[in-house]
């Protein structure tokens, strides 16, 4: 997710706002929220969904590996797979593969990976 001019900051207020926005997107499905001049949740989900559709169209009936950023993948996949608030507090762990399926109509996330402690 792009947070605009605040990208890369260590400012605790911006980090807190980013967490608030992610919470609004995932738990409350309020995609209008944004950090500063960054992307709205609508923009993130649209951008990521378009990318996922292009990838699946280019690789029909194939298995592909996708590497991305935790926030954008979490918000997009939680919405596409209909998981919503159930994934709050369990962001996708770094470098942990998990299955996401597209059947030509709907997306499925058979399991949501849980971070290891």
C-alpha cells in the first residue's frame, strides 16, 4: 500500500495512522480511509486484483508463485476470499507460501497462514 509522501518514515504518528487505516480496511471494510496522500483501500484492492487477474490470465491451469507486500496482499486476499475481519491480527507472515485458488469465478484461500512464534 502506498502512503504517499510519508513513505519510509519512522514517525510513530504515521505508523499509528497506518495501523488505523489497515484496521478500517480489514475489520470495518472501510476502504475510503488512507494515510496522508496515499492510496485508499479501493485503490489498493483494484490495483492488486487487476494484477492477480493478469497473472491468472497469462498462466491458465498453471501454478504460479507470487511475491508481494504483506499489507496489500492481506487486504486484497482477505476481500477476494471473503475472509474480512477474521484475518485481523494475523497478517501474512513473511516468506511463507500458502495456497490461493482462482476457479475462473471466485477466489479461495483454503487456509490463512498464521505467523509462527
